[in-house]
């Protein structure tokens, strides 16, 4: 029972972080974006106005999808869109990981009685 409390507690913390705290993440570019922008000049609207950098090759997502760009497509409220996409991502990851762990779990355990001792079938151990 203690294992399930730990799992549910971890899931709740992950949902809280993804649903609420993710909205307060930095809007400044991360390390990858920053390195792609080196060598270019940007205006106040963050548009490239000069220089040469890999960011000039940037284009819209080719695949797209309902959760592209850390939001839900078609939802106009940025706070809600970011939070819901984080929650959906956590739930999807939890479901896939839980399913994978369920598939690879050990199944060779012998049945145990109420004291925790292994039960043995007398017909099997006596050879008959």
C-alpha cells in the first residue's frame, strides 16, 4: 500500500508542476535556442533583422499536432493552454510508462500465505 501512496504522490506533484508551475517558466530562450540565434541581430519584436545564424532557417512545425509549442491547438487562453498541455503530457507519459512496467513485471513469484511464506503444492513437491 505504501508503494501506491508514493506513486500517487509523485503523480500529483508532477501534475501540479506541469499544470501550474510551467506557466511561470522563463520566456527567455534556452541554451539550444540561444546558440541557434548567435550571429543574428533581432528587433524589439524578436524578429531577425540582420546577421547570419541557424535560426534564419526556422519554420513552423512540419508535423504540428495538438500539443505543439507547449500548448493546446485552438485554445486561446495561454495560461490554460500551457497548463492543460503539461497535464496531458504527464498523464500520457504516466500511462505509457505504467503500461511498459506492467508488461515487463516479474510474474514468477510463488503464491504466499498470510504470513508471507511461500505456499507449495504437495502434489508438485512429492512428484505425484
